């Protein structure tokens, strides 16, 4: 199948899921990736999997997320890619890249699910972004995500708070004071640790805000590994108190550089909601078998919007499956972490084995 054909089918499915079935489209995407993604084709051959033998998306081999640091896993020649998003470095200095021939599907995926889970309606709203602009971080998928949000849903009075490696919290305070004075709802969007630092700043200045009804806060990234760590529910309560927001108006987004779609938690339940063009399974990383509902394992996401690289990505995140949803438990550890490392090793061995 040609590039434009598969792209249009995915765009149509994002707009209306009744125009196709996930399984049918997933098999078409897999066939396209098998044909055009040389590294992935090697991996599939090492697993003795061919598109002609696959009948369900769950039979499509997922690539461990760490493999993106081992090779350029792409259907698009690197010199033809409009954009690539780059992962953070590891202790070894390796960074992974997810290449995109163009951002049309990526943007459609972002906007459709954002509208349904963050925007209360499709009107524009005054926004403050607590993360750098793409001009400063051109290869950050989060920077592109937040830029798309402010560009397509923000008013002209919207602002960036972070620039040149620093946060202008005085500017944010003025922004919030003006919101209270004019009773104008605002959306605060940014990285989790950015909000943690701002709340610490507020406490040092004895500040508290009563944001107008209709305001919302969206964070992403979590605080694991930062100077201040807290659970998701603790974070939500902290920002809800700081800005006098209902808990249901504090939304967490879960996303990855290696994927092209995002997930949003469901109010206070902690369940992560995927768009209809993504399916998530929970597996035992040692044998790649799905675990039972209620059992913890490693999350594997099958994302149709990720057609530029690979459909299935095996994360390093722990989760529990329940009624077609999942709970995010955090990063893998112990046996799960060893299983993830083994999966990367198997990928490395598989792609070096085949010519």
C-alpha cells in the first residue's frame, strides 16, 4: 500500500471510527511497515512473523521502547522526514528518535483526543504554557504538543512562561491575577515538575489563587526522578488546593516520544483513556503473554497514528488492565525491568541476525 493511501485511511478512521475496524486497519499498517521499515522487518523475521500469517493486531510484534535508542526504526528515509522527535538521553548518552515524514496524522491524533478530554468546548481559551516553545526545543514531542494546543485553541492573550532555560513565575502570577480580576477562565498546561516548582514559589510568597469557573490544569510527565516526588493523586490535590480548582478539572496526560497519540486520566479514578485508534494490552515481559485483568504487567500500545515507525510499542511502564482501560502504576522495576531489558536485547540480536 502506498504512503498517501495508508495515511488517508488513518485520517478517516481518526475522524470516524465507524469507517473501518481497528483490526483491519492495523493489519494494513503492519503490512505497510513490514514492507517499508527495514529494521522492523528484520525484527519480525527473527520472530518468524509475516503479515500473511497475522490475523489480529495482538499478533503484531511490538518493539521495546528501548530499541529506539538502538536503531532508526522508520518507514521514511531520514532525509525525507519533515520532523523527528527525540527522547531524553540515558546514562550511556543514547537518544532515540521517532521520524515523521509529515505531521498531518500526528496533529490530527493530538487535536481530536485533546478536544474530547481537555477542551470543554471548541472555543478558544486563554492559556499559559509552562514549557519551552519549539523554537527552543525543536525535537521535543511535548513542546510540539503544547504549541499545537496554544496555536489552535489559545487566545491571543495566551503566554509562554518558560524560556531560555528558566521560568518567569512573576509573569505567571500577573497572568493569574488578571484572570481573577476579569473573571476570565484560563487553562494552565505544562510539565508536572513545572507546576510543583510554581506551587513551591507560591508558598514562599504566600500566594493562593481562586481561578474563575471553567479554568483547567493539565500536567504531564510525572515527578519520578525529580528533586520532589509525589504520587499522581497527591499532585492533583496539591494543584487543586493551590488554584481552587475542582479535582476533575485537573487532568493528567500520558504520552511518549515513541508514540503519536496521547492518553488522559479519567477524573479521580486514575484510569487512562485511549483514543479509538489506540489499543493497549498488558503483558508479562518475560514471555510476552497477556496477563489477566487485574494483574500488573508491562503496557504495550498499538497506535495507528504511529504508522511512520511501528504500530506496537512495548513500554517500560507498569499497568493494570481492567475493562478495556488501564491504570498506570509507574516505571517498571524488579522482574518487570529485567524483562524489558531482555526484550531490548532480543531486538538487538534479532536485527543483527538478518541481512
